[in-house]
């Protein structure tokens, strides 16, 4: 649909009172600032810190100020007035509180869908995702993430599906669509599948360079499309990766994946579009895991620098920096020892997740206290350790090793006494999200945006007609 037709139809629908609060599928009037066209964005880098509440952004800033004597790259963009900034309404079709699938689909397909769906309407209708539109226009497209590459956020830009849980099928769709760069975790959806298919082999036969570690990734060239899968499920949390030599040698950071993806696509004559996701920020928030949360947000911040440095030199690249929803609303809370407690995170060697996953059902409370002291530097009381260990005894053997059934909440509450970081819950929240833009097209951002408008905004600033 051409731009003029868009706004004519939107105006008619609004005048007739037909726009529903969570179901509008056309952009609101006045999509961008100004009446004329701005500069064209040849390339787009769309960066998502999944599940980032404002407190997460704030704590990463404070962490870097205290630990490294500098601010975060994200907040530096604000301080130095280098970006356009807005808030974004991320509601889904059936709730004010979105999940990642509906959130990504609002950007990917330009339509609000129900939570759990990927660019799929209530009657099974499918909305063509924006990375497919850009691919059809001649651009190279790709995604990098710290969670499975088949997970909700990258998938929302790439495919349509009735369920975000169909990750094995999403891997198959990626093969059919022949995206140019796909890197992250999710190996279990490519091999050792229920149907017996070896998707690595099939990608290789289709002309892909399939890579499994950091060195193989570094050696790739732009002569072939690249599939990089560096873990069976999600990649290690950044704090755990930094303190495990094997992971450090084999698993690339988000910044390293971002840099390589840009290198592989930057010379394409028609330009490229890349999505970058700090996916485990969301997982850490769900688990109320303060060290995991802060270190992964900092890792995302390193990736921001990679993108901005490239965009600044290139001059033709729009960088979008945002999150899809809040999660758990964490923050640093007042107390006489708050500063000192927070600074103790500098010396942590592992996340709560790593410690809990490394704990066995028959371990003693004393052993758990020792483990926390060794890897996080504080002394948990024996009574608190007993509460945690009792949770293991209440679970089945299978549940002990299921990260969602481990005593994350209890550990977080006890840890807060030593870090001064506390959480408001363990699930998504309805926050309006932070949105920043740098580069051509950013001058056209309005101070408040509806999530679905982002789809059309990107098409417009890239001057790609919405005809597919």
C-alpha cells in the first residue's frame, strides 16, 4: 500500500471510530516528524535489549560509572544529544502487557497480534515480516542474539507462525527464506530433532557456511551466507562466559557477533538490515538474577558501541535502540550500605543461575554457603541456605535441572541484602519502552510511538515501498 493510501485509510477509520485500543493494524497519522522526507537510510541496525526495564538501563549505567569510571554507551548518546529519543507503546492485540513474540511481530509485521503468535492473526492470516520485505527489495538481512536464533524476537522480524514455540519449524523456515546472517544459540532446533533432520547439513547443502565457535565465525567471508550456532539453547550469561575459559574461547560475545555480521553485509550495494538482540537480559529478569542481568545489559551496551561506531563512519545507517517490554522492574534500593553492596557485583565470578544449576539435590546448606562465598563474595546465612536447599528436596529429579523450577526467587531475596538490588516481580510489565535512534531518518522520530508504526517507519526511511 502506498504511503498516501495509508494515511487516507487511517484517517477514514479514525473518523468512523473503528480503531480499537489493542487491534489497530495501520499506522497513526503523522508517522514521522516534519512534512518532507528526511535522509534515506541505506542500512538499518535494530537493537533490542529484551525485557529491559528502565531500572536495568539505570543500573548498567551506575555499574559502569563506578567500575570503569565512564557512563554506558546508551546513556552517553543521551548525554551528548546524539540521538532522537522517544517512548513506545508496546501493547499486544489481547493485552496491555506484551510477550516478546507479539512485541517483535508489531515491528516485524506492522500489526498487533495476540501474545504467543508470530505475525499471525486470529483467523490464521499471515503478515509478511519486514526482513522478508527488505530481502525482496534486494537488501541483505540477518539477526544475531544471545538466545536461540529461532526465539521470539528474531523470529518476529523473519517469519509467521501460529506459535512462538514451534522453534524447530522456524529453523526450517529460515532455510527456505535464505537469510544472509543468522547467529546465536538454539542448536537443539537444528540437530537431534524429533524428526531426525540434520539442519546443519541441510544449511550446508544450501550453500551456507555453518559455524560452531568464535574462531570459525571469525574466519567466514561474505562469499556465502552464514549460520552460526554457538550453544544448544541460550548462550552463557556474559558473567559466566567471562569466567569460563572454554566458553570465552568458543562463544562470541554479542558485540563480536554484531561486528562480524556488519562486516559480512556492509559492502552489499543495496544495503543491509540487521537485528541485534540481548535476549538473556529478559531471562535474567525472569529469574531475578541481578549479576546476570547487569552483566548482560553491559554486554548489550558494548554491542551498541559497535553499531554506532559503524553508523558514524558509514553515514548511511540508521541505528534503532530499544526494548520490547519491561520485566521484573529491578532497581538499586536505598540503605546505608547500598553503594558498597552494589559495588560488590564488580567481583562476582558467576550468576545466580550458574550457582543454582551447579547445586545438586543432596548438597548440604553449608556447601551452598561456601559456593556463594567463593563465586559471589558474600556470606549467606545457614538458615537462608537451608531454605534454598529445601526447595530442591521438594522437587522431582527432573525439576532440579529445570531452570524455571529452581529457587531463583528465594536466592534473589536473600542476595538483595548483600547487593541492594531488588525486583518488583518475575514477569513482564506494561512499561512504555525506551527508544533511541541515530543516523539518517532519526530526525523524523516523534516523542511517542505506537509499536506497529515502527514497521512503516523503517520502510519509509529506507525508501522501500510497502508493495510485497
